[in-house]
C-alpha cells in the first residue's frame, strides 16, 4: 500500500491553497498528493493509490454526486471522502451527506481540515480487518481439458448450496469459455462489458450484466466472440475483480488453461488458485512447469487432481513427492455421468460419487465441515 494517505482533487485555486497550507502546517504531517487530471484518470489513480481520504472539490464532479460516490467506492472502497466547497451551502451539504460523503468542509480549513482528517484516520484504523470483502478463487487447467470449467461450475453451485451466500461464477476463459452454456445462462454481456464500462460501473449496471442461475448464484459468461484486440487492460480487469468483491461473497473464476495472460493478470487479486490436472503425462508436465513458475505463490496455489482412476499406477504420496507439493484434492473419474448430465443440459446428478466429491471440495474451500454424503467419502480417491 502507498504511503500517501490523502489525495487532493481540487480545481478551485483558493480552496487548493487553503487545503495544502492546512495540511503542511498541521501537527500530524499526513503524507498527501495532489491530482490534477480529469475524473476518469482520478478514478484510475484512486484504484492504484487507495488513499485513506480523498479531498474532493465538488465543482470537479462531472456527474450526479451520488453516482460519483459509487464510482469512488468501486475504485477505492475504503477511501473516505471529504467534500470541499468554496462556500457553506446548506442544500449542498445535505446532498453531499445523502450521497455518502464522510465530511463536508468549507474555508477556513486551517483547523477544520486537520480535525476532520484526524477523525477519519482513526476510524480507518478501527475499520481495518472488519470490511466485508468477497473471496476470489480461480480454477486453471494445467493443459486443455483437465476439468477447470467442470470444477468451477460445480464448486460455485456447491458453495451456494452449502454457504447460502452470494456467489458469482465468472468465465475468464475469454477465447473459449463454456460456463454460460453449462450453467444455461446465455447472455449478450461478458466481463469485457464490465471492463469497458468501468468508470460508470455500479450496483445497478452490474446487475444488468450478470445473469441469475438461481437465487444468489450469478453468472457472467465469456464473450460470444473474442479477438486479441479485445484483450482487456489488466489494471482495469483487476479493478472489476475488486468491484466483484463488493457485490458477492464468493467469486469463482474459470481461468482457462495454462498460465495465460488473463490468469497472470488476475493472479494478485486471487485468494486461492486451484491448478487442475489429470494423471496424463502432458498434463503433469504442464502442472509441473506452472508450479515452478508460481513457486512464490505459496499456499495460494493448490493442486487438484481430476479424473483420478480407481487404480493409480503411482500413489498419491509418490506423486506429491514428484511435484514437491501436496494435493488439495483428488477427484474420481466419471466421464459417462458428466456426459449424460451435460447432454441433458444439467450439472452432475448430486447422487453420484463425483458430485459428492465436488461437495467435499466446496466445503474444504469454504472452511465448512464436510457436507453430509449418503456414503462416506474422502477427498482422496
Ligand atoms: N472428473 C471427471 N471425470 C470424467 N470426466 C471429466 C471429469 N472432469 C471433467 N471431465 C470431462 O473432461 C472434459 C473437459 O472438461 P472441462 O471442459 O471441464 O475441462 P477444461 O479444463 O475446462 O477444458 P478447456 O481447456 O477446454 O477449457 C469434459 O468432457 C468433461 O465432461
Ligand atoms: Mg474450460
């Protein structure tokens, strides 16, 4: 996190001079920075800097203040806003407070600004750690066809089932995503629409972009067509993920296959990355090289073995020794079960052994006691 605690976006010269003088002369010596460009670049800068407070000259706000406040919250959810105006205007104060600004100040700022900042900075400290933030998990196939999409869909479904929380399943396999098809949630919108509209992304626009599969399980599919020219800006993509955290409790991403540019771009935003492989030599080779490339990710990276045959040529322990890492889960093979369910437009029947394993995997991810199964299963074998 940056050491700059306060960002100033002030056009009015007198106001700016007053604010800067008040900050320089205050006993707290709070580190601050001035931003002088337009609104869109202010939002981008806020997203990167995430200061604890924004001193905002109300005359610089290009839209309705309530909309502007939502945009600020998307880019920097914890940043407090101090609205500044040249004169004391009761109507404006009321509108600013209704829009959700934290403080409203007008000159003279010499005493009022340091006091307001002191209040804000102490409340920020007490809020740290308590803010609600959804968790982001991603499934990545070690090579094509290992089961990342199957796992993402079933785990998202199971997470909703078990936690009853707000789940989002997002297809970030932009070139050939199948999540929309498997979840029966076709849509004309994709994550790319959220990226393109980042500067006006708010709760209502977001609701228009996602599709509800069932209550509290929403889906945002991959685009219907994609070319390399559509490749999203990585920083903006990360900001969309940060926004998703404010709208959902769990965000499950299908990241496609191998360490592609999208998976790499969002890596920092993930709480957990599940690398899915089968026992096929080519898949294990891919798995090993990805594990090697992501050696610095520690516990964030977890390995899932999919389509594990009943009789393995190699024991789990031997495999873990070769990979230098333990397996998070090993899921059984049920090609026919999946084939039949997908052909009839459904996810896997919950009575099957593989579906029970999806349930166990979801409960392990959510930190819940294992979901009750009709028969006793373990995450291995
Ligand atoms: N545990 C399993 N047992 C049997 N078949 C499976 C299992 N998991 C996935 N499959 C099958 O493997 C195929 C590939 O699965 P899926 O599409 O989920 O993989 P993927 O890693 O997303 O592939 P892609 O690289 O094409 O995106 C599908 O036909 C799916 O039904
Ligand atoms: Mg896939």
